[in-house]
C-alpha cells in the first residue's frame, strides 16, 4: 500500500479529517464528533505507523492518545508556522485539513515535541496550581481594596488573612456601608442600578430608549442576568404546557401591567 498522509483538524466538539495518498489524491474526508473511542476506531483501519498531523489546540491530549492507541503516529503541529506555510487567504475546516495533509505529504510539516501522557499529567498539576493561586491573589486584593476604601484595614497591623487577622475580617465586613441606605425610594435605587430606560415624553407621546450608561454596571449586570434566567425558565415551562395542551400562550396574572 502506498504511504498515506492524514490530517486531523481538531475543534472543541468535532474534528475534520482528510486522507491523501502519495500523489496528493484525496481518498477520504470525514467529520468525527468528539466522543470517547470514535477517533481511535477511525484510525484503526490504517496501517500501523501511519502519520497523522494535528494542531496543538486546547483539547489535543486525548486526541493524541487515541491516535496512538490505534497504532498511528501522532504528529503535533505548530499552528502559527503551518498557517504561514499553507498560505490560505480564506479560513475553512476543509482548507485547513487539506493544507496540513499536504504539508505532511511533501515533508514540510512544522512539528513540535509531543510530551508523553505521564509527563503531560505532571505538567498540568503546577499549571493548575498557578491558575488557582492567581485567582486566590485576585480575590484577596479585591477584599483589601474594598476595606481600604472605608479605612477598615486591621488596626493592629496583622496580616488580613492570617489566623489573627481573620478574626477581625468578619467584623470589618459588617461595618461596610449598606448600598441601599442612601436611597429612600425603590425607583431611585432602580435608576442607580441602570434598570430604568431613558424616557422621552412630549406631545402626548412617550418613547423608551436604551438603559442609562451612568449607573452601577455591576448591579445592572447582576439584575439583568437574574431577569434573563427567570424569563428563560418561564418561557421553557410555558412551551411545555402550550405544546402539551395545544393552547395559545396567555400572560400570567403576575405579569399583567399595572393599571393607573
């Protein structure tokens, strides 16, 4: 059998594959959904040691393992160099798959070192710890900043997150001013949160515009996200009843606009 060149253009949920023979003739194109065993089953039909090119995307670990388990040779590709060498003007899955398979066939595929599975696991441990430590530092800095705005840093100079400092952290947080204490009426607080749209009323006509940008963006985001979730649940439940009972949609009583 003539030598084959195979590319696996991997994405998050699927991979686009192309198989070429020694003359560049495309023998097969396939799209495989990412499920355990699917990639290994596809490559098991090819001779042992068949080279397979794939790019170093974020989820390539298990793809490399399944290619190797099928008896083929996984070749990790440098995506930046490969893109320059392919020279494609347009971006498409089939073009990428064809370009990498062509580079592999003519012997110019820019490969990088493929660490073994055991070493990959060892490298992931410190990387995960670094990411979690960065999150911890960010949260601590946020708490320090909030307390410093109100001059609530530990009076005895203790480290805020030490055993001694944590004892006073709860009391410091309880002394922060309440956000709603300065709003005597609910509509004022709603305006501060940016949940009231701009209003243009003239000549007996009223028009409602966009939400105000001069607002507390954090509170506006929180309230809008909560409303989206509540409305989405209401629509999902309503859809079930409409389809099961074959009835038209009716506004719930609590959703009816107020009169007067």
